[in-house]
């Protein structure tokens, strides 16, 4: 999923600041307790999909 281009939208949540829809699925990004944990967690339809530290180049964050 991190290789596919995704445009993210801001949310009012500090813990889950980004969300998107991709191929009919709801995506959410959680900010974790870095450096004890990976920086980000990706959720797909509210289920944990993967943890990662570097924002994928194909993903566009809102300004």
C-alpha cells in the first residue's frame, strides 16, 4: 500500500491526524510515541495494517 499514490486529508485529531479513502477502504494514520515506537501506524478499515517511520514518497500530506 505504501507504494501507491494516496492523497491524505487532515483530521481534527492529534493522535490520528490523517485519513484517506483508497480502493473503497478507509485509511487512517496514527502518530505513535516515537522513538519508543515506530513514528506512524497505518490502519485500514480500523484494523492495524503496518508500522513505519518514514512517510512514503508517493503519499501526499495536506498542507
